[in-house]
C-alpha cells in the first residue's frame, strides 16, 4: 500500500487547483447590456420576419431579433439575455424572402444582402427604442 507524504499531496492539490481555475472560467465577460426594441417598416407598412442585427463598433458578439407581424422587435444578446452592449453599433436589416402562395413549388428567389443602415446608432444604459424605415 502506497502512502502519500505532505509534499505529494500539496503538489496534487496545486495541479488540481490550476486546472479548476483555468477550466471553470467562461473565457469571456458579458459586456454591460441595455434593452433595445423598435420597429421596421417599408413604405409605411410594418415589415414582418426581418432579421435586425446590432454589431458593436468595439467588436464582440452582435445582438439580433426577428421582427413580429407588426414590425416590432426586441434584441437578444444570447437566448436568455435580452439587450445589446452599451455603445455604438452598425445596424443591418435582412428581409427574408418567402415563396408566394400561388407558386408553392417555385424555387425561392436568391437572398438579398442585408440592408446596412447608413448611420451608426448609440445604445445607452436604460431603455432604447429605434424606428427603421427602409427605402422602397
């Protein structure tokens, strides 16, 4: 039977502590977030099913949402984290094409590139609301 001396036990404890401290970290910190909601319209009509993305100018993970039937959206940073990082953002809006019901077997049109909103937007602490009117 092998017995451990105090030096061996100490060494094993240090190695275990090192692995635990490295392995348990998330690897990245969540930036400060603020709630962001708004509406997308085109020609005065709400746009349903558009994908709205806020891309932080400082880099990092974007926040996104899909517009509802009334054109409204609420951004999500992660599935369980609403909002967007505080700071300046580029905004893209992608309108997803749906095949028309009169030609159900027709191939869908090729996707259009996302519309890049011409101005950056600023997300502040507290509630944020944006209205995006797309060109015709």
